[in-house]
C-alpha cells in the first residue's frame, strides 16, 4: 500500500425512506445478479462506489459499487461471487453479515423489479436474501444503531426506521439528506448531512432541525457517542463534538470530489473519491494509504 499524506470521503447518497413494508426472509438466494449481458464486454470494474466496510470475521475490506461487491486485497478489487448487482446503501453489521440495497444486475433487469429493497448477506456477499421492500425502496444509505436500523429511500425522500432487523419499516421525516449517522448508545439521535450543512433529530428521525455554523457536509459518522467524523465535498475530514465546533484533521490525496466515508473507529477511516480510488487512514484522517485504484478507463462506469 502507498503511504500518502491526508485527505478523505464518505457515502454520497440522496434522500430518505418509505413506509411499513413486510417481506419474509427467503432461505434461498433471491438476488441472482451473476453474469453480464455479453461475455464479450470487458469487465467494467467496480463502477461508482457507494459503500465501504470491514468484515470483523477476518478484517477484510469490502467496497460496494454499481457493478457488485468487491473484496479489496493487495491493491486488487475482486468481485464477490461474480455478482454484478448495483449495490447501494452498503453496511457491514456483523461477522460476514452485510446489508445493502440497489438494483438488479443488467442480465436480471427484465426478470426483477427495478429496486432491490433491503437485502442481506450472511456469507460476506456470496449470496443475498431479500428482507423487505423489493420493487419499492432504493436505500442510498443504511445505518445500524443498536436495535434500530435507519435508511434513506431515494424513491420517497424519507427516513425509514426498523426495529425488527429490516423486515418491516416505519416511514418518518422527509429530508434532503445525503447521509445519516447514529450510535447504538443513543439511537434516538440521528444526524443527517445535507450537502449544505448538518441536521439533527432527537426523536428517532421523526423530525430534524439544522445545526448552526456547520460546513457543507456530504457525509457524517458517529463512531463514538456524540463524537462525529464528517466529510466535505473537497475531501476535507472534520471532527466535532455534538455538532458544535469542528477541527479539520486532513484531506484525501489527489484532490477531486469525495463520495464515501466509513468510520470503523475514530481513528480507522475508509474513504473513496470520485475516481473510485479507495483510501484508508489509521490516524483519524491525518494521513492516508491507497488501498485500490481502478484500472484506466473503468472509473465511473
């Protein structure tokens, strides 16, 4: 890995969730998503990235993009199980356990609804099961905070909340959010990065109020109660307590817009930029190591 001086990102997303939906968790794989329309087409790479996470089962870093879920190792991004589903709202919730949303693989467009709803994998992305909202919800952000799961549904522009592991949902506030954050120790408090600032809910996402004097944030994380890590569009990494004063810790390398931020802890951060390069910081965003850079011509596919 290449050691580079600072900079940083997080999940660039849009909108909120939509309501009271039920779907049984199938015991079989419900998101085929393997293969492309033509074997003659060159591999498209990751596509634009929407999520990053670390699997506590083995410490592996995963990236979710328009062309599947990828395991990052030694600078190489390996597509898991040859799946090409457009993976959005990606989050790791436990050992080998991932939640996501998005759209079917190109080969499945005619056979599947356009929105995957909430899907879950318990084998590190090899197979997926539909939990709820297939055909209706397109979650661009998912946040597990203790026994509450929050999501943004881009179709309704609302926050959704679930207390039964995503099998049913309560539709809550409508907000023009790009990202959500919450912590298991304070699940009623939800933060929303809006691209113009930061908003806070103290009633579980039912209502939000702007936080004053906040930079233009595109992503926010709460790795410790009340301790926020945030990202601006130009790659600046900020920290703050309770949404108050902010300190710039560093920046992602190479300039350009940033898109994704995941705080594994207050010190360990993962980020991706608009060219879909993935970086990791072990010192709270002061310095960054390059984890993966897409091949020339594969960016933004």
